[in-house]
C-alpha cells in the first residue's frame, strides 16, 4: 500500500500541471509613434485554446493592481493583456495627476480607440504565439472599438 501511495505521489508531482504557473511579462508595443507597455499574463498549464481578455487599467495606469487582475484571469484559463492607454513610463502618482492625464483621452475618443485597438492587436498576436492559430473570443471582440 505504501508503494502505491508513493508511486501516486511521484506521478502527481511529476505531472505537467505540477510545474505549471501563471506567466506574466511586460510587452512593449506601438500605436503609431507612441510607445506603450502593457502586461501579458497566461497560465502555461492550459494546453487547449483559451479566450483572450483585455484588462483596462484604472486611472493610475498599469500598476500592481492591474497586473494582479491579469494574473487572476490567467489562472482562470484566459490569456489576459492589460493594455496601456497612457504610454510607456507614463504613470500618474496621485489623483490630481491622473485627473489631468485622463482628460486627454476623455477629450480625444479617437486616440482612445486607437490605443485600445493597438492593444487588441497585441493580444491577438501574443495569443497565437502561445498556442498557435485560434479565434478571439466574443469577450475580446466586443471590446474592439470602431
């Protein structure tokens, strides 16, 4: 009996799921001449096709909280990409700075859509590179702004 339990423990510990983990990394990309930096998260234990989700940051930008939400979605089986509306390195440090920065995008909806669509393109490409060619889910397609 001890041998069977030991064998089962070894099998479980050496299974691919035992070494699976949520992977997250910063992704630099562009929208025209603007350099943006989002955060991509996925769980490498999933080998089947997964839906992609865009995570839209709060008014402080892509920070710890937004990265944690992307990782949470990744652990649930999604490929999550936290988009960057503001630009690489542009992170307000307080509510006053955030309010000023947000006005730019509230007043220029075209720019906001362009940034969101650039992020969606990154999600499409990165999703394919993780698992090969597959379709984006309705969740992500609904986010695309025309």
